[in-house]
C-alpha cells in the first residue's frame, strides 16, 4: 500500500547581501501587515462585535499599499503578505474553536523571522529556486535530494536567532507502507530519556552535557556585558548559536528514534504526560523535558500516520511503576530512589522497564476492546477508570491490520 503525503524538506542557504536585504525587508513587512490586520480585527471585535475575515483584511492591505506612509509595502513580493493574512485567519479560526489563545502581535526581537511563498511567488526549475523580486536563484545546500520529480507547492524562507538562513520546500511525496509486527510501550522515566518495554534505554544525545555547560557559560558571559554594547550583541549571538546546536542535536536524535520506532512496530503506546503532571507528583523529575516530549510525540504521530501505524496514548490513573508487569500485583510503596525491585511472584524489575511494559499492556487492552480485556483499574481518588474515554475515541477509528 502507498500513501500520498505532503512533506517538507528543509535546507540551509547562503543569500547574497542583496538577497539578505530583500528578505529582511520582506520579514519586516510581513510582521507589520500581520500586526496591523490583527489590530484591525481586534478593534472591530471589541468595539463593534464584528468579525473581520481574511477577505476583508486582504482589501485593507490593498488600501494600505495606496497610502504614502505604507507605499513601501509595494517594494516586496505581495505573496508573503497575503500568506501572513491567511496565517492570521488560521490563528483566529483556532481561537474561535477554542484550540488556541487569542493571537498576539509579532515582536521584532522574539518572533520567528519568516516569509511564505506560494507558487506565484517563486520559480523552481532544474533544481534552482528563485524567489519573487530576485534575479538570481538561492544558493541552497542540497543536503538530501527532493523526491524524484517533486515540485514544491509552498516555499518558506526563515532566519533563526543564530543568523542562519533556511528554506523549507513543501512537496508531494509517496510513502510505501510496509507491514511491521512489533509492539512497544514507551516510558518517560527517571534515569534515561525514554525507556522501552523491550528493556532498551534511550539516553540523551551525545555531547548534551557538554553543550549544556557551554550554554551556561555563554549565558553567564552575556549577563556581564553592558546593555546596548557591541560586545553584548556578540555575546547574545554566541548564546543563540549554542542554543541552536542543542535544539538541532535534540531534533536529530528524536527524528532517528521515532523513525526507528515506526519502522519496527505496528503499535506504539505512550502515556499522556500532561495528564500525569496534572494529577500529582511535582517531585517526579523526568529525564525528558516537556519540550522534548512534545516534539517526540509530534514526530511519532505524524510518522505513524504516514506509515499506517497505531499510536495509542494512555492516561495513567494507576501507579504503573508500582504494578508488577508479570503478575499484576500492586506493590505498597515505590519511593523515587527505588530503581529496581522484586515482586513476591519472584520477578525482578527495573523500575522504568516495568512501567513501559505496563504502558504497553494498557495500550493493547484499549485496542482489544476499549480497555475491557482486563479488569479495569479504578483510581481510588477520582473513581475514574485508568483509561479515559477520550483516549478510546482517538484510537477507535484506526483500522487494525
Ligand atoms: Zn509479580
């Protein structure tokens, strides 16, 4: 079986001074148009309870371009300006659907510098990409090839805080789905980044510790510099570079891990960490940060979708580290310093591996028949079943192979 997907391919590129100036101007105009449209929509809503839609903001943009003060908006490509109005529309749609907070203004310093071009805003020919308002193609480092015969439908240009330039090409691609038989439970444990029910422990990326130390040093150095000085700007760039290195390595690490999990397994069971945090245990120091966990889950879910795999998310209302994965007996106490224990049934457990096995068992019971295959555990305090209805709904529609 094969599946058609939209896939983004991101590359570094090195703009000429002229191109860099054109893009900086474009980023500035994108930010300005977004903020002005947001202000207009907010005003219409708060003063007159009127909803302003994308088309209305597009008409406003045409008007702004005709004024003397904003005539400079004509100097950049109109495509990214239209796209930013579409992004604002999406932000409002998400807000009205209660999926997101009210949109906020883009800040010059903090917001991502980016511009999005649809097909009318660029030319892609023989592997050369030329943006509107530019004569020469971008000098792209093609670190991996685009799929055969692929033509980008959307191009996003961005610059990160470390000053690096990137271009992301959205292309149609076809994924060949091959069946897999494995099943795995993943625990975000205490000692390692992640622990698998197979017993494998995933550690942090290499050099993580050294990078963290370098970051701390760069941040201390930045704090000492005088506000507004050239040295401060230099120190800030240094901090941004170390940050970029850490996030790059983390993303790379999680990409490789999720690719492997999806390749080897038909079913992957993870826990819903947001729920666990809500429930209790502020003292539980997980080895994985919330940001890294969110990234892991996002990557895992879209890759599983591409390859026709099932990701089951279980809420853990039961103390999975305390339950013996072999016999189901519940241990009385399990302080955080206990890393391994032996159940009266004779089974010796590594704490995190045992938890990962319990997560897998819970996920498989959800798939089998909505959590009913084993006696449902009920949380003493909330009286709720260990598997929330919501989780069952998510997995109910996924066909099993
Ligand atoms: Zn046991």
